[in-house]
């Protein structure tokens, strides 16, 4: 009897892990509009929580990221480029002689850079849909 419970618990745990992985906003799966984190990790040099790109302008880096996976929207301001991907956003800013890529939650990024994102939807509005799991419900 105990072994049957253990088997059920193990199967449940495996299914839950698979479901969480499938619903994550990493965006590396086919058909997902999330940030291409895996591609960014492979292409650029990690520096803590960010990535640095020596010798390339924010516009060219944002073009490359957008070219790999098109963003839902794009904005710019003060030499920075912003790419919106559902519940997340990518900010590419000047850094030393190149660029820095930051990936953050849309809400935090929007509040931090709202002066440049005047036509993007406010994450605090009732009509905002982030684009993540459950979008459009």
C-alpha cells in the first residue's frame, strides 16, 4: 500500500514539474512570445543578472534580439532600446564601449522606464493582459 502511494506521489511530482516548465515565461519554446533567454545566454557574455555586449550599440543588439524572436512592441529613449515580450521586457542600454542587456518583469521595467514607454499599456490598468499563461481569459 505504501509503495503505491509513493509511486503516485512520484508521478504527480514529475507531472507538476513538467507543467511548470511548460508554463514558464522563458520563451525558448516554439510558438511562445516570451523573451529568448536561452538564445541571449548563448550569444552574449553574462555579467551577474545581466549580459554585456562589447562593441555593439543598443540599437544593433535590440535588432538582433528582435530578429531572433520578434517582440510584441519596441520603444526607445535616452540611447536605450526596450522590447516587450508579454509579462517581461528587455532593456538594452549603453555600457562602457558596448551595450548591456537586462531582462525584467514587465511591471517593474515599465515603472522604471515609463517616461520612454508612453504608449505601452500600464501594468496597473484593468485592461492590461501580460501575454503569459492565461492570456485573454
